[in-house]
C-alpha cells in the first residue's frame, strides 16, 4: 500500500503535474494583471481628454509680455507682440528666410503670436519667455542647446534648426480668449 503512494512520489509525475498547474495558473493571473492596465491605457483618461484643448485668457498679458501654457504635454508660447516686434517680423523679405513664411500667415491677430515652445532642431525649449531671457539676434527666442535664433514671428533665422516654431491649431473664442487644440 505504501508502495503505490511511494511509487507515485518517487516517479515524480504527480508532483510535476502539480507544479505545471501552479505555473499555469500564475501565468494566467500574470496575463490578466498585464492585460488590464494595457486595456485601461487604450481609453483616454478624463484628464487627458480635458487637456486635448486648453483655454487661455489673454486679458492679463500686457504688451511685450509672454506666457507659457502646457498643452498635450508641450509648452505653448503666447506672446503679446509690440508694434515694433510686428514691424520687424514683416519687414524681412520672405524669400530670405530659411523656412519661408509670411508673418501674416502665422498669426490670427497681429499682436498675438502662438507657437509651440519646442525647438525644431532637437526639441529643447528655447529661451525668450522671461524679460531677462536671451532672445537671440532677431528678438524672438534663442535656443541655447545648439544656438538657434528665432524671430518675433517664431521663424528660424540662424542656427541648425530646420523649421519655424510650429503654430498649433487654435481659435479665438472671444476678443481676449483663445482655445488651443
Ligand atoms: S535643440 Fe535647439 S538648437 Fe538644437
């Protein structure tokens, strides 16, 4: 009698079956645990949906001032341009620009420039938002990573960046409010 139990134990088969079963059930739990967050991540979270568009109140931004707002994880520069900044953006012949684009095509209202604050070279955030920042040779933004200079329309003028700062999709929802996205 002891033989049959002993034979099974020394044979090892039932023990292996048990181990296989345990391993299989752990694997099933493991797949379930991994699958849930993955499926959950496919649904846009409510806070992400909320950030799909961002509203900016322009009223407090005085002439010459700029603010940075975060939109979809990226900085957006909103600058209230002075008359001199607008003139300087418009007096350069478009054909001389590395990435030719007239200033008028990059703004919806002359005094408001809205661009992504991401250098088109390798993605650094250019300087020029604070009054004490370096703004480069053209009065817009300066990317210190490799020395790209942007003008007051956010266009690349000098340095390795290949393209102008991107203008995101946005709309004026009133005279003093924009919605980005
Ligand atoms: S990342 Fe801006 S110049 Fe290289």
